[in-house]
């Protein structure tokens, strides 16, 4: 995700449900509540324990004129312990009916926690249906001089659903943490004349009595914060690329210029990155660009990245493709390979920023080493040296250092182990953790195993200190030259002042 840095600084019908599987013979023992969080060190209340969601079936109806969302969510899950109760994350909206396996279930709510009381044996599959309605809450993030919006954002002609790290709970009940990925089906009903764009592949639309229902399916498991149901008027183009649909939706109020040109290179940039990382992970690709004035970031929503219009207001067409490279890289690192917990965030943002450096090299506007050397030559007072990207803390989760110093860590690793081993590490990291998760400790172990080198000191210096680590090998002359010749990707960063998320 990429919020604007200057502004920060200035700042689902009722189903009859039946049990789907018998408990295993050894599933006896006491029943106890599932944990109210997954134990994330930064956000202990995020997510829930005791079960694993397999699929979300979301059927929502949205009226932009009143901002009212009416929804039905069917959650297919499997118990990982003997449950006496379990929690879902759900914020603000009114529950009209809740059942488990077709039977009414009692529940209580406290803050974001929706606690459902029902005995479920370990290993059993179960289904939860929740009917609900209300006006979804937009997450307000205050900064000096501005309030940033994220989550379910109400726009002039519909809604944008984008944000990180906690978004999904504002519009459907969910196990809201990257550790619990699931597949999704979407049916989004909106006034006729509006489009509803979600993740994955389109499954058609049907208009009746002044309303259109748009259906989408995301088969590959997805983190909850990456789910979107963005609604409004859009110019939509669909092409086939390697047999997969690339769907690009751009607000018709935006001139058909830089945004179309930049996101129009999505397939080209995807192929470029696949040459480094491995095959593109998902069954579809695409982009959404909205003209909403108070959207100040881009986000790597799975198969359908969302971009603020402000990324495309100035500069050259090639320069504005850096943000596209960043968000597309997240399809591999961030979406397919998710963080194990939120203090591993540099693995998302470091790789996505490094992808911009690779794209810079492709454009002839500076190699990763030249970019690294320029940054390394800057004083310790530069904003990207601290906090340590391997442990930035929850308040600074998306600080400059997570992005820039995270990418510098990768280049330091590349210089240390050599190109051949570095790209083996990168491709094995993706292949090993595809559609799963990974932690910093796991990445370090993989790098050491592939390279045959002891790398604890390198990662400790680059990820867990707020000092300038030893340079991994450039000559003094190279450093001197870098201070006088700023790479174009960094000039683009300055021209479009934003953080990368």
C-alpha cells in the first residue's frame, strides 16, 4: 500500500445449514472458547483462534444515496479445537439474524469482537450465516491538517473498499488477520447504471427492477483486508493475458491520459516481474483508479489493485508506472506470500519497493545498486533510516524505513551472496510460501541455507538497528557520484510525495 507522504507529514436469504463432517474419533476432551485474537505482537485483538475459515460467501446490497449496506455472509470454516464459543471480527453494523449449521445461535458483542456461543468439535466443518445492515464505518486516521480515510469509503457515486491492516470487519463478519486466508464469492447489488468490482474473475451481472447484481469469484485464498467491493461509475476494459482476464476500471471523470497509460501497462509490468519472482500467482489481474478526492494511497487488493488519482497527476508516463510496479509486486509478496504477523511487514514493502528499483533498471533510469548507493550516502537524519524496518512498531508500521530500508536490505543481501544465490532465495521464498505466509526468521534461514553463509549479522544490522550499517561493498567513488545524480525513481517519489504501503 502507498499513502501520500506529504499529506501524512502535513498531517448474506436464509440457508438451511447442516453439519458437514463427523468429528474424528480422538476429538474428545473439554470444550473451551476460541481465542479472541491470534496473538499478533502489534495487534493482539486482530483475528481469532480455534477455527480456520475456508470460504466466505458474501451477498451485499448497497444504496449510495443512503449509504446503507444490507448483507448476508455465509462463512465456511473448520474447527481446530473443541469450541464452546468462537469469535468473529465485526464492527458497527446491526445483526439481524445469526445461525450456526442452520440453527439459531446466541451471541454477544464487545468492541470489534462478535462472540458466538456454540459447541463444535475439533475437526468438524461448520457454517455460520449472519444477516446484517447499517451504514459501514469509514476508518478515520487523523494527521495534522487532514483526516485520512480507509476501509469502506463512501464516495460521490458509490463506495471504495480499500485499506490496511484492518478493513474487512467494517463491512462483513470475518477472521481479520493475514494468518487466515480463504476463498471468496461476491454478489454485490447496486443501482442500475453503477458497476460493482470485486476480486478475482467476473461471474456475470443481472439487472432487474432498477438494480444490478454483479458476481465475482476469488478462488485462490486471500487475506481479508485485500477483499474489495468497489462501487461507482467506471470505464472498464477487459483483456486476456496468458489466458487470464486483466480488468482495468478507471473513473470516467478522469481524463484518459496518464492513468490509462500507466495502469494500461499492467500486463507488461507483470510479465517483467514474473521473470524475477516466478509465475504470476492468481487467476486474474487488473486495476481500479477512482477520482475520489480523499483517497491518498494505493493498495494491492488481490487481483485488482486500487490507485489514488493523485499518482497520475504529474510527470511522465514511465515515471507514473513505478506505483504500478510496486502494487503488482505485492501480488507475489504481500498477497500470495503474506506476513505471518504484522512485524514482518518489511517483507511486503521491501520487496515491492525493490520491484520499483528493478523497473527503474528496465527503464534505464538507475540500477538497484545506483539507487542503493544514493540512499546510503544520505545522512542518518534522512527519514528512512529509523525506525528499524524489522520492528517498526504498530504506530510506524508504514514508515519510510519499512519501504526504503527494507529494499536496501534486499540489495545488501544481493551484494553479499551474489546474484545467482540472491535470485534463488527470492524465487524459493515465493515458491515455498505461495498462497501462505512467511516470517523474517524463515526468510533469514532460507537465505542462509541457499547461500551457505551465516547472515545473522547482516540482517540484524539492516533490520533491527537505527544506525547506518556497514556498506556491503561499493567503492567510495561510486558513493560520491551517487550523491550528485539522484535516480529517477527517487525523483518520482519526490514529485509524487507519498509513502509506499
